[in-house]
């Protein structure tokens, strides 16, 4: 079981580096809860001829699938539930209840002694196709991922895959390699994913160099295993200690960036590095904006090389 911290009732009103972004308030706290606190957003203005009720029901069905299902054997208290967003931007209707969407998946993690939610994962999956039939339940069977209809099963396979990625990254941030069991479940989904050569994509290595296959491949690639250590060092030894010991916490974060730098030198432009930097750019710029000059210069040097896409941000904040 992943070890987590005491109740957020001990939270202070302010994280030493950040203004409060989100306050977690509970009028009623039950004894246990599921793992996710997922918000589902549906954008369907491009789709004509489909009743709005279909999209409203889709949103409700997906929300229930994400939040009501038990995904682990652990017990999560309400304040431990992982905040995440699933944004479905419907792009095409092919008839026969077949839709294509651009799916954005985001997750965050609370920081100890604060109400701040630190971004962990932010990914746009550009082409997810599935069959959705209103009033038919969303089903997912880990022993038979393709189900009876591959296109209908593809929706729940994609959702379950990203849930396990979210759980895995969260686990890595709390304990050394704590996310491996969940990444293994995501890998199993990739290896047994629904197949339909005309409509289903994202599961095969030859389809793209940035897709669901390559994300989980990066997470198990022996040359990239330092990434799991980075997640633990950045969060548990860095952000979580920022309140009590900001100097050493910042040094832990800088050290984790050094590990990423070495990884990138040997394996440039990996998908997992790009996703990490996409999620963390703004946060990293804030962390080092008030650092001592030597730390600030070192951070600027590493960040501009690791993440040239956000170089302007880093230069503005750290020079």
C-alpha cells in the first residue's frame, strides 16, 4: 500500500512558494472512497444531427465509470482521491454510433502542508475512436479487454489505460517505484487492446512515435528507469518538504532535474520527458524564481536544454 500523509486538516493557508490554487472542502467525509475525483468535460459543437441528450448521457456514463469503479486494492480517504480531468472534444461522427474524439487527460497531486495541487500529467490523445450507444452500460473486463465489439470496448480500454497511468505516476511520487504495478496494468491493456484496422489507433508502435504504446514503453525502458526516481525525488523529497525545509527541498528538485538531464543526454527527446516538462514548466519556473542566484542559474541552464519549447518562460522568470 502506498503511504500517504495525515489529514489535510493540518494544511496551512499558504505554500511557501505558491498561492493557494485549490481548497479541498468536504461537508461530509465518509470512511472510504474510490481512487479518483474525475471531472469529465464534453465538447461536441462540431457534431451535427446528434441529440444533445446523447452527449449528456455520455458525460454521465464516463464520469460514473471513472469515479464509481474500484481500480486498486488500496483504501483512499476522500482527501486522498486523485484529481483528474478528461476532456472529450468530439471531432467526427462516422455513423453507426461511431465517434472520434481528441481526448485530453490531466491529473494533479496535493502537496504536503498545503492546499496546492501540483500538475502531474497532461496529455492530448489526438484520435480516439469508439462506438457509444446510449443506454448501454460501459463495461471493462481486464480478462477480456476487447469484449464482444472492439469499437465499443475501445472507449473503456482507453479510459482504463489512462487511469492506470495516472495511478502509476501518483504511486511513483509517494514511494520509490510505487507506480510499477499500475504501469504493468496499463502495459497489459496495450498488449491486449481492441483491434480494428480502419477505426482504432494509438495502441501500435508503428502508428506513431508518440502514442499510448510508446508512453508505457518509456515507463518500462531500462534506459529510462531513472524517471521513476525523479518522480519520487521531485515530489516526496522536494515539494512535500518545501514547507519545513525549503532550501534542501529546492536542492532535491534541482537534483532531480540533473537526473533528467543525464537521461536526456543518453536518450534525447523521449516522450516521457516531454510530458513531464509540459506538466511542470510553470511550476518549475515559480520554484526557482526566488532561489539563490547560483541555484537559479543552474536551473536555467538545465531547463532551457531540457525544455527549449518553454525557454522564454524560464528566461523571463530566472534571469
